[in-house]
C-alpha cells in the first residue's frame, strides 16, 4: 500500500483491494499525497497498527489542506486493513 500511495489512482485501487468494507474513509483518496512514512508500529488484540505521516501535495476538495502533514493509523489483520483512524494534521486543525 505504501509504495502505491503517491499516485492517487493507484492509492484508491490498492485501498479498495486491501481495505475491509467501510473502513478506509474516502478523504484518503481525494488529495495528492506523498509516500507516507511509518512512524510507529504496534500490535494490539491481534491487529498490527501502523502510524503514518504523509504530506498533502494538492487537494482541490480542500485547498487549505495543501502543504499540511496528515497523520493516520491503519490496522492490518489477515492481509486486510481492518481499522483506520485519523490523527489529524500535524500541528493544526482538520480542514476537511
């Protein structure tokens, strides 16, 4: 998933393929973003959680988001994204 993240269309396809239904929010596919950096990995209740950071390159739906760094967490189990949560932008308010 991380290697496909920088290209929005590829990101959308890979998130649809690996995301459990209703888990990954559509906002994650609406903006051009950089390849994320994994800042933390932990396991809880059989789910591996990755905390990631990615900078918004361009976002027509939310121009104020451009240039901000987004923090989010993905939980993986059995080859699927089963949990997702926004940590919000790094050092600011959510523009969506």
